[in-house]
């Protein structure tokens, strides 16, 4: 088991944060790794963690400093890949855990990538577009020495988007002297972005949820669904459920929770949120509180906001048959155990939200060849990869009688550590 001695000196032993969750998840997989278990410690130490200071001049002429991170958790299978998060609570432990989850996710779906993640401690609501641009460009310059199309390829995450990727691509290209579209994914289409990327994570969530529903003899038309988070991931997943005939009973975001017993009109809610910047006050709904949200009688629950939302406090009250994790790390290990005991079928983040990075991979491949696929080709390839990954992981879960999360870790860790074993140590 992990002890404080497994922790780097710069992570608090009494409060390791999300990185502590990742370590526990790795511990759970160790007994299934056979001869590769000798390498398991590799996963408990990020290969590289860079902390940078980002000084920028604000619109009012004062100088502000922001803390930025880029963590490369493991690069055994290929260059690092993972998003960049802008949030006031971002910290090193969180970015390390998110990087670790990217290693697992990329390997679970069979992408030729290691895992990485970045972040900046910033409350984006307090700054202008120009200030965000300056922060983004300086951050990109500061991490420029460890990113690149063959080294580590950032992408959007919470509060970052295609415009931010465009600034990152431009800054990196200016600094290296040639246009390098492949340095980031999730770019605008005109700058080498891929069709289907914006919707990819939500679409992947819907695809695996549909497969899980089949396994549990549930039909999507008429299924009772609730989604926490109505951003990139949650809104697209909710829209696809709605369009497939599911009843999306409730949507929660940072402004509140809206509910309708016959199902919300998600198209109308999307229009409303565009204008009002949150779900609160949506006319064709009634407000409920967060506690009621977690107690709803549901077929499918999709947490698609932030991590550590399903905890030992609310897990005992959850009445969903299936949980599909759109967010990264929304369920704590204690909650995982409670849900397992209650017989909730949980499709973990490391497979459920892999659609985004899968289409990011397509974008990267298209950028190298400067040859672009149609949206239909993208969606078909995405569906094929997601379905296959889900099927092979459910077979491993059945074979070892373990949860889908542990099964995903078994498949992924065997790939990562198998590559490590073949590459060996340098110097040996
Ligand atoms: N965007 C991607 O391609 C992608 C890929 C894989 C995983 N993810 C993960 O999915 C999650 C959501 O990412 P996103 O890109 O949709 O972010 P986003 O910024 O577009 O949306 C986040 C949503 O969460 C809501 N939210 C924030 N705090 C909340 C709270 N306390 N309670 C309820 N709702 C809250 C916000 O209101 C917003 O609707 C994150 O965990 C992210 O790491 C995103």
C-alpha cells in the first residue's frame, strides 16, 4: 500500500489531494500485473513536473503573477498528451493526478501517447480576453522547453478552449520559427483543428453509456438521465441523450440545478445557457438543491463537472443504475466501494471520457499529414475505438471479477509497464 514514503517531498503527506486518489487506484491494480509489477513504482512518480511563474501586465497597468504547471506523468508509450486547466483551485497535486489519469486513459484506448497535464491557478472570470491571452502566451513560452509535437501535446480542459489553443500554437510557433500545428490539439478548424473535436468527449460518454445500457438491459429511449456539469462534456452528452429519446430529468452546474419530471428540453436549455451563462432560472424547469440532485431516481447519472463530487457522504444516497464518469476523478475511492456494494454499474473516467483525447489523436495525425477527414469519418472512427475499448475492458472485468475501473487500470498499466519493460532503464 502507498505510504507517505511513496510521496514526493513536495506533496503534503497528511493531505496528498487528488494525487493520493491516483496512488490508491494504482495500488488496487498492482496484484494483477504479474511480472510487470516490478515496474509499478514508476506509475507512482511523475516523470517530470514543471512549475512556472507567469508575470503579466494587467489592463490597469499593474503586474500580476500566476502559478502554472505542466506535469508529464509517464512517457513510455509516446509523447505526453493531456489538457490545460485554468482554475483558481488548480494545484500541483491535482495536475499530477490528472496527468496520471491521462497515462491510464491513453493506454486504455490504445493511443500512442504518454500522460501529461497542465494548469494555471487563475479565476478566468476576473480577467479580460487580452489578459487571458497574455497569461496563455507567457505560460506557453515558459513550458516551451518541454512541449512540442513529438514531446508533449496540450489540449483544452476546464476553462480553456479553441481560442486558447490558437494562442498556444501561435506562441510556440513564433518561438521555434515555424508553424507547428501539431503542438496542441483542440484548435480552431482553420488552424489545423479537427472536425468533431469539440463534441468528441461528450459523444464518447454517450457511446459508452449506450454500450453499458445494453449490458444492463436498459434502453436509452425513455431512460432517466441526470448530468452534473453543462460545459463542453456535459452539454454535448446531455444533448445526445436527449436526441436519442432519453429523459434528461436534471442538469446541475455552478449556478444551480434545474429539474423537470418529464425531462428537460436540452436544445432550449443550450440556448438559455448561451445567453445566461448558467442553468439557473431556466423557465421550463423547477430548481432543486444539490442534495436532491444526488438522490434522484435515475437510470444513468453523468458527473461531468469537477473531481471529488461523489464522496462517502452522497454515495449512499445515489439511486442511479449506471454512472458514466464524464469528468476526471469525480468519484473518491471510498465512494467507489460504496457504489460497488450497492450494485451501481460505474463506467470510469479513464474510459468514459476518452473520446476527447481520441479525436485529439486524430487531429494530431491529420496535422502531420496536412490531410483532413470528414466529420462522419471522425465520428465513425471514434465510435469504433470507444466501443472496442469498452468491450475489451468489460471482458477483463468479467475475467478477474473486478470493477470496470480496476479492469481499465489492468489493461492500461500492462500496456504502459510492458513498454517500460521493453525499453528498459537508461543508463542500465
Ligand atoms: N473538454 C474535454 O475534452 C474533456 C476531456 C476529458 C475530460 N474532461 C473533464 O470533464 C470535466 C468537465 O470539463 P469541460 O471541458 O466540460 O469543462 P467546462 O469548463 O466546459 O464545463 C465545466 C462545467 O462544470 C460546471 N461546474 C463547475 N463547478 C461545479 C460545481 N461545483 N457543481 C456543479 N457544476 C459545476 C460548470 O458550470 C460547467 O458547466 C472536467 O473534469 C474535465 O477534466 C474534459
